[in-house]
């Protein structure tokens, strides 16, 4: 089994690449989905996050308000580091268990889609690293369209991230998503045929 670690900055096109890989037969594990699971009310991670950031990050029904938490951590690198210290180890454990299970099932290719693959030190979970990249103008436009962020918010999120250059140091494959969907699909299909067909 091959495990691809698919990463890239916010709005870099990772999810689109993951969708194309799923269409070719890969099983995609999303770090976001794993994170949502870790945030389930009264889980160990939920408790630690609520203790660290206070009850004001909880909704009326006791769920973590991810938008409210995001507002706290995206403007504060120290708060973000504290959140990551709580989240990353638990998520790593869940991801490792899922990958092991898929291996037992005989799955050929797993894609771990993780924006913070490198920062969270999850390199031990993957066989190769694919980095999705796009120009800043494209990224900002996608962020505004997809997330409804203002330009100021989108720029703030971009600057809070590890630089693309840092991610590229670990890349086995770089995928430029600043192209048409048809071209991107063709590129992903070409890589799949070259590596797994």
C-alpha cells in the first residue's frame, strides 16, 4: 500500500486533487474530518480545548464553535501553537489507526489530505508527499469565494501559515492547481498512471 500525504496552503486546491485521486480509486482520509471527530463533545480533545480556550468557544448545545475558535487562533500564533499541541497528537493516533485498518483491507492507495502534514510532524504516516500550489491571487480569490472571507481575513490566514517554500522542501510531487480543471485532472491522472497503473 502507498500512502500519499497531500498538503498545501489554504485554498491551494488540495481538496480538488484529492477528489480526482478518489475518482481514480484512492481512499481519501481528510485531516479535517479526523479533527471534527476529535472535537466531538466530551471527548478527551474536546475537554482539553474547552479547558484551554474557555467556555465561550462552545455553542449552546456544547459543541466547539470552530469559527469562534478560528477567530481566536488565526490572529494569535501563541494560541494557535497551544491548539495544535492539543490537536495534533490525538489526530495522528486516529489517522495511524485508520491507515492500518485500510492496509488490512488491502487498499492499494491512501491519500492523507492534511494542510498541516509537515507542521504536525505526520511524515511518519506517509510514503510520499504531494504539495498543491497556486498563485497568491488565485488563492485569495478562492478563499473569498469558498469561505466568504474578506480580503483582509484571507491575507491574514495566508500569512499565518507555513510558507509554501517550506512545504516544497518536503515535496516528492508538486501539483500546480492554477490551471483549468480539465488540465488539473489530466495532470493527476498522469501521475496516477505513472505510479499506480
